[in-house]
C-alpha cells in the first residue's frame, strides 16, 4: 500500500470494465482503508457528462456490482467527492492539456506531487494513440510517479504485440508500464506461489518423476453475450489461452524464484514460455482441438448457439472452446503433458488445476479392492470454489479390504473468515504502490503469442466444417475428450 497522493485517470470511464470492476474495486479499497488520504479519480470518455451524472452512474454500478453490496450513504459521500468526469477525444491534444491542468490543480491543493495512473480501459485500437498523446503532452516525464495500465488484449498476434511493445517502450520506462492479466490478481492464483514455494514437501515430487500429467481447465457457463463484435475477432485461443491459461501454466511449471521480486518472478515465468514446445502444422492437427457452441438449455433457460448471438456471423468460424496439449521441454517437465481447455456455455463455471501423480509402482491390493486406478491427485480450485484438495486412497471402514478415494481439503471458506478481495482490488493497489510483480511484462506477452501463432494460423486458414460441435450445457466437443483419452486420461471435474 502507499500513502502517496494518487490521481487515477480512467480512459473508458463510462465503459463496462469501469462499471463492473474498476469502480467497485476502488470503492472497496476505500472502504477497507487502502486508498491514500488524498486521491482523485477522473473518468474520461467521448460521452458528454457532468461530474454529477458520472457520480450517479457509478453509484448505480456499485450498487449492482460491488462485492460489498449497496453503498452506504455516509461512506459513499466521502468517497464520491473525489471522483470527477472529463469528456475527452483521445486524438485531440487539448484533451491532454486538460488532464495536465487538473493534475497541476490537485498538486497545488495537496501541496505535493501526486502519483498519476493512466488506466486504459478502452478498445485496443486506442492504445497507440492514447499512450503517444500522454507522452507528447509531457505528462509522463516523471518516471517515478507516472504509470500506465493497459488492459488486454495486448496485440492481436505476435506481430501486432511486438509493434505495440516497441511503441510503448519508446515512450515509457519499463517501470511505468503495467500490463494487466486479471487472473494474476486472483487470491487463489497468488496462492499457487505460496503453496509451491513456502512448503518443503512439494518440491521433491513436483517434476516428471512423480507427475504424470497436468490439467488446466477454465470453463464458463456464460456465452459471449453482447461481446459478439469483439469475440468474433478473438476466439477462445486469443481471449483466454494466450493470457490467462498460459499464466496459470507458468505458475505451475516455473522454477523457484530467488526472491519474491517482480523481475525475478517474471524471468522465471518467461523461462517456462520459452521452454514450451513450438507446434508444427502436424502438431496442431494432433494436439489442438476447437469447438463452437450450439443452442441448448442452461439452468432452465433456453440459450442461442454462438452463430445466433447478436452481431455474430451466422457462418462464423470463431472457436468458443479450445483444448490443447502442451509440453514444457526442460529437465523438470520432460515428457509430462499439460492439457489445457477453456470454453463458453459449458456445463459448469469452474477453474481448476489438476496435478495427476503417477500410480504406485506395484499394486498390492486385488483390483476389485480399489475404485480408482489413479491414486493421487492434487486439485487446485481457483473459482468459484476456492480450495486445494489432495486425493488419496484410504481403506473404507469395514471387514473387507476395500479402498476408495478420499479428499484432504484446504478450503478457504472453512479456514478464513475474511472475504477475499477481488482481483482488481489487489492489482489496483499494486499499481498505486508501484509493484509490478503481478503484471505481465512485454517479453512475456510476446513469448505467449509466439507459442500460439502456429495454432492461430492453422485454425484461421482452415474452416471448421463441424461447427457448432457442442451444445450449450455440455463439456465441450467430443474431440476434446478424444484428445486426452488417447493418452489414457480423462478431463477431471469437481463434483
Ligand atoms: C476475460 C475474457 O479476460 O476473462 C472473458 O475476455 C472471460 O471472455 C473472462 O469471460 C473470465 O474471467 P473470470 O474472472 O470471470 O474468470
């Protein structure tokens, strides 16, 4: 945390991300006493709006989306007097002069130099123009105090990501650049590091000698909703795997860092991405599968197929599901498959990491005594359940020697009484404190693009003839089952 006076300038101030995530996060940080005494939040966008109108909108948003529920009048009044709105045109130099004036006015009033955080919660085509204009207006000269936060998607492919990186690094110091992947802010995701690197019992078995394979699964019940135009140009591979799922994979596969330091940690994660096996066209055919949802029923409600969603091409080739088998070619992971999958309109919303350990070398019990041939499994459940389970074999009480699988469970609900903050609270607090540990670095983003490019290219170049190939409320297309079943495994799901 920091006590430095801070000014947030949020581009896309009237947008969805601010409404659902950023404003509620800032408000909850305020409620929990994390905001500096002197702060100001300036929402900005093309829509004309007065401070009053903006404040009323945010109150509605917070009442709807904040984890703390409806705002209490007294606290709200205290918070909202620090919030302003400025209409802006990202292309117009005048806009940035206005920001400069506002910053100067705050500094004069506070008799201090505030940290200034520019948050780009806008469509990616605006990243170059806004970052350039902030720098041109000389608003980013103070390397220690000025930071710039960029939302995903960072690039559309390797080339565009490289271009954007080049531009931004020519305008800002690395220490000013904060690339967000909100999965890194999730409580349970951060805990993977604590779990792996603060416990000595795991390290000896965390490798190819003991681990058979790893599964990373992020399934959602939601469809694309009103995000058709964005999603049509994206698909599951870009939207989820290039960023969130590969980041989870990095946490599982990385070597122990020497210290909990931003550069150190990010170096270890880049090492993983660089060790990952690049796909040949033949690998894409055998190790990557895609799907698109058709219509169906979810929780008693009839839902349209992807091609029937608003502003989606009725012949769309965009994948809403992807499953890929990766390898990390280094000593620790040689030969251990990492299966990742993600999809929309799936049977369950659940993000889990499953570590499947190898079987005992020789089973002393008769086959009929065991109910499972996979004896030990570690399941890190990220959401909605927040838990870590170790599955072991145990003797069922009774005269006979009969074994079954039981869970040793660490469950957040039963262990802690305090509510976990939302990912964006953690990440916004880190931007205020100048801590980049939980942010992506440009080279990391590029390495992730580099890895998935062969898959992207193959899929884009070849129309899937079988779309839609899974119905809403299912576990995805059959090809995804086949992908893992071929190796003798199956996708694990929590009951
Ligand atoms: C976003 C994707 O980055 O992550 C969405 O663009 C997806 O398509 C979302 O729904 C999932 O995030 P969470 O926090 O709900 O798991």
